[in-house]
C-alpha cells in the first residue's frame, strides 16, 4: 500500500488565498479611514467657512444717537377775550364795546402794531331763568357777548411783558380773560435735518466705541430710524412717542434721537 502523502500544494494555495483576503481587507480599511478623515476635513472646513460667513452676515449692532440744542422762539401768539354781560342785549353790547376799546388801547400802549392785532366776530350766549326744579325756561335772565383779540408777532419779549401786565385791566373792571401766550419756532423743519445728522454721527461714534472694545470695526449701515423731535421747556426730561412741542416758554430745548443698525466685522 502506498502511504498518504501530505498535500503541500493545497496548503500553499490556501495560505495565498488567506493572505490575499487579508491584504484586501487592509486596503479597504485604509480606504475607509482615509475617506472618513477626508470627509471630516471637508466638513470641518465647510463648517468654518459657514461660521465665518455667519459672522460676516449676522454680527450687527444697534445703537441710539442723540443730540440736544437750545433754541429761542421767534413767533408769539396771544389771545385776550373780552366779555360784556347785562340783562338787556343792547346794554351787553355797549359793555362789550367799552371793553374792546379799552383792551385795544392797552395793546397799543404796549407797543403792538395794528397789523399784529386781529379781532374776532361777536359771540352771544343767552342765559335762561330756571324753574324750581332747575330746568331752563324760555325767559332770558341775561346776555353775554364776547370778542377775542389775537396778537401775532415776532416780538416775543413784548408779548411776555404785556401778558404779565394785563391784570391792570381787571382792576379797572374790564371783563377780560387772558390766555397763556404760545411761543413758536418757525425754523423747526430745517433744524430737524441738522439735529438728525448730528444724532446719526453720535450713533456711529457710540457704535465704534463698542465695536473697538470687542476687537471689531464698524462697517456699513443696515438700517436707520429717525425718531420724533422732543421740543420741551429748558432742562426738561419729558418725552413722548408722538413727540412734544412745548409752547409755554420762549427758550426751548430740542432733542433728536436716531436709531441705527450697523454691521460689524473683524479687522
């Protein structure tokens, strides 16, 4: 009998096959690792790029700039009402006319010119007798007639002085009511443009201070909103969403506020 011979050729072939499979697996593994690393690098770069783009597009700063200026009124309007009241209509009219004559002389003595004075038409009110229950009857107890002088002038100081002396008419028995003078500034439209420009410059200066502290610099304006003017008494802190326009004082403070949104960027 022939003895069993070892199959050396088959083992060599099996070894080569295993070696080939191992090599192939190693190559595939390396390829996967390289692919993962490459994908990670690409994704990382894309993330960084998106982050830089987000910084460029999303880094905004909104600040408010303001400015205040003292102005002096250049126009005054003052109204004085004169009344005559009597039981008889004709007598009430006569009392009214006497009061109008006296008030006109008072205003002329104060230095006002005829073209600065306007006299309104006559207004009439009938006062009726009331019964025991307090209801008005058809019987007339008295008549009240009135007219109004309107003083309009650029001499604001003259109005201020005259308004303080009108009480002498009351002492003389003249039935007069003096309204509070109104003081106005005719150059407000042009002043608004000037103040808004100053407020905008103030807003940019504030933005630059903030951005500089954060290591950035201010770029272009993205949006701007002009607020309403606040015209107030001197040193007043009053504000309103709809704006203020005080007419009670000759001198006034005018405040303007501008809200500006800037883009900021890395230097």
